[in-house]
C-alpha cells in the first residue's frame, strides 16, 4: 500500500469514534424555560390562526372577483359549497379491539 492510502486509512479509523459518538442529552428545562416555550407555542398558534383567517378572506375576495367578472360576461357561476372537515374519530373507536 502507498503512504497516501495508509494515511487515509489511519485518518478514517481515528475519526470513526467521533462520528458514531452519541450526543449528550440536553439539560432539563427550567420552569422559566418551560414558560417561555409555552408562550412561544401559544404565540405561534395565534399567528397560524390569524394567517388562516387572512388566507380565507383573501380566497373569498378572489372568488367574489371571479364571480363578478364572469357575471359581467353573462356566465352564471355557482360556487361549490365546501363542508367543514369532520372531526377525527377517537383513537379507541378507530382501532378495532383485538381478542
């Protein structure tokens, strides 16, 4: 074997331990960190809700504009009603009981 191949093999063997090493577990969260995480989660949920409402209003505006434009051309457009999504079934009812 050449010196270059030996050097590469030695380098691979010396770094293999570092590659397969486990990362240490993160330290447990303090009460203050848990409170901040809860606030951040609530803030993100509120922002998502607000964004969904804004998206819904924008889609309604676009649909209304399209319907008005088609009406001006003499075409009658009847939008398809969209039902609210059904609530997910409880996990106990979804999975049949095994005997």
